[in-house]
């Protein structure tokens, strides 16, 4: 356990000034001008005890949709930065690859339809659907591949991802049926690596524990998350309130994943005073930020169980339930004469929830049959106490045109080549300690983007 350093103990005035000037968003930070603005995360004390519902970190949270895409059917690629990532994370059956395969097929995921964009006139006609995960892929990076203390800049991470894709080590990003990016690279780092966050947001394990960002690859968004080691590295103290380092790791990863799915292009939002497209779901009032930032109060996470495997996840904000939640009611897809109290279908439902296809104009399945995992209505408690048992989930090997094997496996196939130049926005943001609901970044006229899981102030530890 460590106490906050004098730099963290108060409001990060200097850091807030730098981040405001540059712009970015984080889980934990995000990037800067000319890329995106950071999400503000106040320093919060941990709440004592286990299995408590999270409390919002801001006043009257309400996520608003800004017109950008979401990730409809995520293809999750677990990436291990070199051969020294903790073995618990790289284990193919009990590590992060299996977690990602399970979590998008669980009750933690299925209620997120409230953040679909299909029913919004200015939306991208997408739905939050179940995803897949490839096997974990260990890369041999150009920087920080050994065990010596090493510092990486966010720009180097983006460049490394692009190079590994070009080399065919990582599968190239794919687009969903609506033409939007669906692949996200969830990068786990070894304990010796320190990351310098985008746009003056500070360093890992001091200013943040993780973040999700947005770059570009072949003209399309390149989506990724930076997840620091929470076992033996500096983030082992102060980045989680759960019982084990593995639980802290999945808690953090769930935070970043849900934020990336509901607001994937935050890293491409200009650092202006007003949030706008391509931003997705976001609350720019009172420093609330993204869906998981609102509920990142340091409480221990909720437990979900999928095919006998238990995982800890962070509660996220539900507009419909008006509270932090880890489950909720799942609406049936609209079909036949049932066009109310249901969710509009999208192209992602073709052959799944809509066995005969989806009429995109009406948002109703073209057949009265609504078979598939998204049909029907289920509900669950949003309390973090207890466990929820799920039905089916499993790790899939590789994504379109690629195969991946082994916990330290390799991916093979034809990678998309091309220029890696273009906008490099990552969401990143410094941790401010604004009080009474004010956002210290707002006075600098910037959008506060979220994606960064900050270290929070506590009596003996930070997050």
C-alpha cells in the first residue's frame, strides 16, 4: 500500500493545465489536440467493504449520444507486450483471452442495448451485440521487449500496433456490416514498462491505471486499450479494490472495454469546448465522462459467472436504471407485430436474432421468428453482490482471415498493408480533483473525454 505522493494529493493543478491545453481522454487517460480531449476523473476515496454497489462520482449523470459509432459486434484481440507479461494474464483458459470471450456473452453485456444507436434518427444504426475474442497474441515489440525499466509514449504504442498488423503478427482491423470498425486491441504490459500518457496526461500508475484510445490505420479508426500490470508493477498498489490482482485486472479491463464499445472514437474528437461526433455516448456535465468513469469510485467489482468461470467486472452507468449496474433487463428484438417495448434490429442481427434478416427501415425482423441469443427478455440484479450465471461463451480462434494459437500464440494470415499515417488521437486525460461537481478542465474550454482509469486518492492506496 502506498500513500498519494504530494503531486497527487491535491488537485493536479499543473497537470490539469497541461492536459487542458493539449486535450485527451483516459481509465483510467485519452489524447490531445489536434486529437481528443481528456476525460476528467476526480480523486476518490475507496469505499470500505466488499460487494457494494458503486456510487456515481459526479452529480446527476446522464449519458448523451453525440452521433458517432459504437462497436457493434466487438472482435477483441488480447495483445501481450513481449514475453514478460504476467502468466496469469496470458493463460489461454483462465487469463484475459477467456475473460474477453466470456464477458461479451454474459448478462454484464446483454443489457447494454440501451446504448444502441439504431433507434436514434441521427445514429449509426448499430446495436451492442455479443462479441468474440481471438487467442492471446504475444508480440516482440521494437521497444521495451526486455525486462529492464522502460518508458513508452502513446505514439510508440500506436506505431507498434500498426507495424505488427503490417507484419501479419496481429490480425488487421475489420469493419462490421454497417461499415464501422469492430476490432479492438486490448494490450497488456509487463511490470517493467511505464507508459507516458498522451498529451501531457502524466505517467502510468501515477496519473492513470489504464486508458482506451483511437488512432488510424488505412484510413479507419484503430481502437486499442492500454492495460498496466497490476500484479507486481507500480500499479499493483493503488489501481484496484478487489481481492486479487487478477480480479483487479479484469475489473480494469471491463471498464475500458465497455467505454470503448460505447465511445470508440473519442480519440478523434477535436479538443474543442463542445463534445461532438465522432464521439459516442458521453456526459460532459460535471466531469462525469464516459459510461464506466461515472461508476469508478474504487468499490470492489461485481461477479459474473460464465460456464462455471467467475470474473470480476466494474459496474457501469445505466441511464434507464439511473444507477451504476452490472446487469439489467434485456429487450426482445422487434419482430412481427411486436414493435413497441422492444429494440430495433440492425444488420448485425441478420441470421441471428433475425433469422430471416432485419428490415433496416422499420427496425423490425423480416420474420416473426426471433431466434437467437438476443431474443427474449431477461433481467438480473444490478447489485454487485452475488454471482450471475451465464449460458454460452467460448474463446474463438482468430478473426476474419486469421488464426491465432496458444497463450503466447501467433496469428497468421494476410494483413492489410498501407499507410499508417493520419490522425493519432488517443483518449487520455489527467486526473483532476474537482469538487462540488465542477470540472477543472471546463475552464480551459475543452471537452473532457473519458477512457482513463485514474489512480484514486485513498487512505492507503490510489486508483
